[in-house]
């Protein structure tokens, strides 16, 4: 480095240390360095300082801690979170799709098909498989929106607003649109999008049977959270038997597993299970009877200027629902999704908001029954032996007069609709004598009455104040007032007047038409309270090729019967058959010489009936009739309710007459 001449004597001076020679220039450099240290005042410091023991220990401990945490984290991931992380990895690499099964169809009792399946196709986006590049996404959204005839902004907003893994983009795609989308998706131009096949239900006779059959619709988040093996694009039963027999009709979906590579491209497809078709239902429903009731109700409602009604017919031998009409109804085909604008228009119509056509008045409507209650009160009075059926009570004034409990100078009058004269039980039922039932219900003069507790007890034995258990959703239970309820709710005591009102179906009483027809079925069949049933059989789609079925003439011979529902007895022997026979005779007399004379006495079969007119205030009434026929061997019990009829004009009776005339004329 420095070219300095050195003397021969200097060259001979060499220092050896551990066999390493020190060159003369290093000695000079060291001397120069010492001089520089002196100038800078750092001659006491060293350029190389060995690490202290504490620092070395600290570094070692830190290194050990890091290694410990590394191994601990590895142990956590490999042992404790192994399954979770494995599933996450699997989820990233594979997709599970449900293969929809064919939904079962629905028939009436004569195997007339009431529901059909039609293929439908939906466009679905899988968020995980969408391109990560925003420009590529926007290009794809714009092209898809152009095919669908929608705004690309709407599609982008629909995807970005959801937290779900999959998004339903468009449903019920038209045929031409479907073909174009399929080409683009299969060619890989629309990654993350796929076509899913679905089903649309086509309902016959809608809206005639809409409350009974119901409809299906897109599953919502609440339903999805509790339902098993459903995807967010599935359709599910929303009302009627479509809802109550959802599991039976739907069947079992298959499972398709698709594996994808890191780029999201499909590399393997495995069908893990095949879908199992849903079972079909055979109802007790007589479609012709249903249509006739709906037709006659529509006619009479126009005549009496009313808009709401309910009618239900049961077979008293089985409890099978032969017909169920709630008026007004709705078109369940609107919920197929094929015409959303039409559905929106219907839902927002003033008449829809006012009349509530989705409300099933037969099973959920609660009404004053009026004189419809009287055969049940008569049964209770006979069972408790408080009066002989032949004992006559004098209705000479068309009312009873009761002295006020607190003020002897004040009296209360409870009126009849006419003067009946001397009346026994059969006549009281036939002519609907209020005075008679005031007397046996609440007591009057020297005649003991049932009292509110016994009245409620027997009404409940007939199935009132409780759900019948019909196989339809959203059934309501009626209401029978009592002392405790009135004290708790109104802060008032129970008066004799409350008992008198209850005895003739007035006051606070509220009962469903289904409870009424179920109770009268027990009178018709001799004392068996049967659970109403809509579905008669569950059948499979496969042909039953057994030799026994081949030779059978039954319309079910070609169908595999999976389950046949037997009559379900809720209660029996709670009223002596002899007492029920007296009540039946009174109802028969109502047709031959009482309140139903001139209407039901012209039928080709003998019938028994009880009418009812429930006062609503002003000059409006709920108009009832319940009739069973033939009298000797009842095959049908029919209950009809017309709401808010002005005046005492007959409304339910003309409907019952025309319906039963047609029904037995067909037979």
C-alpha cells in the first residue's frame, strides 16, 4: 500500500505469534492508528468488544422461546385444528351440490291428478369461483346482464350485498336464454356461474283448492336454518298439504361432489348418491264436490252482498275431508315464479289487503256459532240427567225475565226469535227455541241448568276449545269463556246472563268451522269424535306387479301403497248413544218441520240439520247450517258459514240444498 524504503536491519526484525508473521507494514499501520486515536481522544476504547455473558444468554433464551412457539403452533395446527383445517382445504378444493329429486304429485280420491311438475332453470353464482380480477368480473357481469336483459349494476350489487357463498341471480330462465348461458358456461367464459334445474308446480282447479293444496316457494333464511339437506335455491312447501307433507313429497336429494384445482377449474366429478323421488298423495277430497260448493258460495255471496264464507265436508265414518272451501281464495299458480309482476299486483291489490284471501277461514277463523251450539247443549243436559227429553217448557212470551241480583226493582230480558209455546227437547232443536236452552243451560224457574262449568266441560268433549289435529298447517283452536277468564281479562264477575248467552252460542264464544263439523260428525256417527284427515294414502310411483294387485279392480292397483291412514279416534263413548239418538231426532225434525223445512226436505235422501244465526250487532249475522245425510246411514257432514249477512235472510241453507242435491244426484 505504502512504498517506503526499509533498511536491512529493520527487515530482520520479525515477530512470530502462533506461526503467523506480522508484516512490517502492519506495524506501521498500527502506529498510525494509535496516533489517530490520540488525535480523536479515543485511545482508551477498543474497536472489537466481546459479547457479554448476559447478552449471549438473552439471545439463547429468545431463540428457545421462538422455537417453542413454532413447535406449539405446529402442534396446534396438526393436532387440535387438523380436522377443521382439512375441511377448509377440502372446501376450497371441492364443491357439494344437491341433486334435486322429483317431487311427488297429488291426486283426489278418484285419482284425478291435481298437481303437475314442470322443469325450471335458475342461474346461480358461486362467490368463491368468481374471477379475482375486478376488470374480468365487470366484463363478465356486463355480458351476463346483456343476456338476461338486466342492468350489470344490478347484478354486481346483488353479488356484493350478500354474505352468502352462493347467490340466486335469475330464476325460471326462458328457453332461449338458457341455451345461450349454457354455451357460455360450458366453454368456461363465465367462471363461478352455473345452471341449476328446479321445478315449477302447476295446480289444477286453482283457486278452487288453493287453501287445501297450498303452494311451494323459494326457501327463506329462517326455513334454511332448520331444514336439513336444502340449498338456498330450493323450493319448499309454504301452505296446505304442500307444507304439511313437505318431507314426503320432496323425497331425498342426491349429492354431487365436484373437485377443482387451484385455478378453480373442474378436475373431477363424483355422484355420491342418487336422488330418490318423492312420494305422491291421494286425498279424501272429492273434486266435484269442492267445485260445486265453491260455485254455490260464489252465487249466494252475490245475492246477500257478502264477501266471506267457509264450508267444509267430512265423511263421518272416517274423518276424511271431502271438501274444504275458504272464500275468497287465491291462485296458487301465481307462486310458480313465472309471472312475478302478476303476483306483486295481486299482493298489493286493495281487495287482497281487505279480504285476506290467504287466510283459511275453515281451520283458522273463529266465530260466534249462534244456535249451532244447541244440539251439543242438549246432549250435555241429557247426559247430566237434568231434564227429560219429553219434558216441555212453556215459551209463551218469547223471552225470559230475570231479576237483577243487586237491584230487585230492575229486570233483564233474554229474548227468543219467536214464541214457540210448549216445547220439548226435539222441538227445541228443530225450531231453535232460545227459551228452552236458556232454561236448561243457565236454569230458570224450577228447572235446574247446566251452568257454565258443565257447559264448557261438554263442549270440550265435543272437541271445541282445542285443535282437531287436522293435517294442515296453522289450525287455530276455538275459545270457550269461563269465570276465571272473565275475571282475569275483563276484571268482571260471571253473571247469569253470561251463561244464558253461552247456552245459545252468543257472548264471548269463538269456534272454528272445522271444530263445528267435527263435533257434528260425532253426533252423526253415534259418538265417535274423529280427527279430520286430508290425506287418505301415500303412494309410490313404482308399479305394484303383485299377482293380487293385478287381479284387483281397485284404482290403486297400479300404485304401490306405502301408507294408508286409518280413522283416528280422538274420543268416544262420552255421550250415551241413546241421548245422541234423541239429538239426531231433533235435527231430523228441523228438516221435516223446523228451521230447515222448505230447503232440505226436498232432497232425494233424508237429512238432519241444525241452523244457526249469530248476532253481530246492528242488523248483521253470521249465517250457519250443519247437515248430515242420509239420516239413516250418514255419509257426509256439511258445515257452511256465510259471514256478515244483513238481516235474517237465509244464506247457508240454499247452498247446502244445492250442494247435497248435486252430491247425491251424482251417486
